[in-house]
C-alpha cells in the first residue's frame, strides 16, 4: 500500500560516512529529514505517565474507511499492555497495515477513541511525540530507508533522539552486529536485496530502543537463519510490541496473545488451535 507522507528520497552516492571513520569531529550533522514518520525527534522528557497497570495503547469503537472505499474498521477495539507481545493476523487487505499506521497518526479514524501512553489522541498533531517512542517497521522497507548508506540510515533515529556521535556510533555497530550485519556500515542502501533491506530497516527501528515496537511483517523475505535471529532478538526484548505476520507458527512461539482482524474488528485467536 502507499504510505502517507512517504519521504523516501532519491539516494545519493555514499560519501564519507560519519559512523565508520573516526575521528569524531569529522562527523557531519545527521540528515535533516526531521519529519520522517519513523524517526522524528524524541529528545523531550518522557511523557509516559500512565499507571503501570493501565494499557499503553487503547482504542475504542474505531470506524475508518479510505475515501471512496468500503468501511475497513467497524467498531474496532484494542488494548496493548506493558511488556505484551501481541500478534495480529488477517487476510490480505483486512487492514493490518492501516491499523499500525493509525497508531502512529498516519491515518485518522472517522470515529472512535485512540489513547496512547495515557493520552487521548484525536488530531494529527497529537501524535507528534510518538516517533522514536514508538518504532514502526514499515511493511515496505523502501518506506523506511532513505539515506545513502546503511550506517546513516541506522544512525538517523538515534541522532534525532539527541544521542552524541560517540553513542550513535556504538549503537550503529551494536545494532548491526545483533542482526548479523557486522561491517555493513558503508553498504549502499538502495543496492541491497529485499531481505537485506528488511534487516537494515529493522535495525533502524531497534537502534532507537523505542518503548513500543510496531512490526509489520518483520520476517517477510528473510532466509531461515535471518528469520530465527530476528525471532530471538524480539523474544529477548522487554518492550511491548505488536507484530503483524502471516507466519502463524512464528507468532505462536513469540507472542503472549494473537488477534485476528476480520470484517473490521479484532477477534481473539486461540493459540492452541493455531497448528491444527
Ligand atoms: N491509501 C489508500 N487509499 C485507498 N485504499 C487503501 C489505501 N491504503 C490501503 N487501502 C486499502 O485498504 C485495505 C487494507 O489495506 P492494508 O494495507 O491495511 O491491508 P493489510 O491487512 O495490511 O494487507 P496485507 O496482508 O496484504 O499487507 C485494502 O483493501 C487496500 O487496498
Ligand atoms: Mg499489510
């Protein structure tokens, strides 16, 4: 699907990456794409003030349809709690990607209530503090990657979170290593294969260490080794996450709870029946 506000840029040839060539004072400023939906600044104090037991995300009676299209969400309700790994399955076109975009304020419901981190969000500006605190892995990696090199893409979010050059360099190296991408700093992003882009896109999200992860088909296109590595990383993370996938076994292993999106609302998916 077309992502609203896609800021994918025509890549330029990689130059002197700031993240692979010390000394630090040779580092240029981070790319000035401050309104990219996945990586906006979150250097402000943490606004999360909800009770530990209250949901991180709560939606009530959400109605939504794209212009000229039939209704997509029809009274949808949803909750995500701290530390919860929640899987979402559903047929092609059922609205899974649209649902994640809605949580970031990238599409607006016509009716209903969205509460995130204890705050009701009703207008587009109400979502401005979320990028960086909520990390969205786009279904299409080309919506996520817009810098010439891998290092610059992975560094972009942490830079916008106000991290120092030294910190960012460490984060880039560590995040790439975790994903099995050691030494990829200078690789040219737009020349990567689909699966390679998927891993780098995931690195850009993980590098921000967001409080909530929204992952739209994180293992799509990955080989078994890369897929297992991603699964093991996600399993080890303490953050709450919503994982959209068509791989039910993967969700079964990873998630505390699975929901199925069908006819505009969520139904509980019985984990014990998933393999039958
Ligand atoms: N910008 C748009 N304008 C109009 N219709 C759209 C737009 N984006 C998506 N749609 C439609 O909304 C429906 C839901 O799309 P969405 O991408 O959310 O589905 P999905 O469940 O993520 O599907 P998939 O499993 O194929 O990724 C589809 O019928 C799609 O064609
Ligand atoms: Mg989708």
